[in-house]
């Protein structure tokens, strides 16, 4: 009973932090909510007896990705995100968010009710997140998504550098 209540509390904290990422108007606050979400997810991994995944969550996501996001925010600037009332955002993004949310909820419901089949690798990864099993799964079954993620992170880094460079050139031109 205590383990279940602990899990529910940290699941609620994780959901609250995820909502904070979405509704925050300042990018720095959104990044800090993301850090809180990653930390609560790591605690949830520990409750599922997946200590390796919890350590990876903290080291890679909380330690690396959030720091990278904060560096990008510092390079580009942290202006407040405009609200729909000010005419600063596109109207179709709200509809896209609703559609993607429904797809996410549908896939979660499908997993809960066993609509999708369970494969052997995912089952063994969920049972403790042993590094050997995770590595074997990443570099055999999931090699394409793993490599695509690496390319995506590289493109994001290059995009941040281009945007920062463009911002510096614009500032120099404005100061002349």
C-alpha cells in the first residue's frame, strides 16, 4: 500500500511538472519544469526496480539535455512566448496538440488493455532495465530510431548555433 501511494504521488508530481512545461510562458521556467519532470520519472523508474534506467534518465536527460536546452535559451535569448490573444501564435497548433494528445491517450489505453502485442525485448527491458538487455535492444531491434535520434540532436545543435550566429549578426548591425 505504501509503495502504491508513493508511486501515485510521484506520478502526480510528474504530470504536474509536464503541465508546467506546457503552460509556462518563459522558456527558462519551462526548462526547469522539464528538469523536475525528468527527476520524477527517474524516481518512478526506481520504484519499478529499473535502477539503470533511472541513472540514465538523470545522467543523460536531466544532466545533458536540459543543460543543452538552457544553453540554447541563453544563446538565443529568453523572451516570453506570445499568447494567442496577442496574435503571436498560429491557431492550428492548438488543434494539432489536441489531436496528438488524443493519439497519445489512445495508445496508452491500448497498452493498458493489451490491444498491442508484447514483444520479448520490451518485456525483458521492463523487468529491471539490465544494461546488457537495454544495449542489446538498442543496437539490434531499435538501431534505426537510435541513429535517427542522434541525427535529430545533431541537427538541433546546428540549428541552435545558426540561430545564435544570426542573432549576433543582427545585434552588430543594430549597434552600428
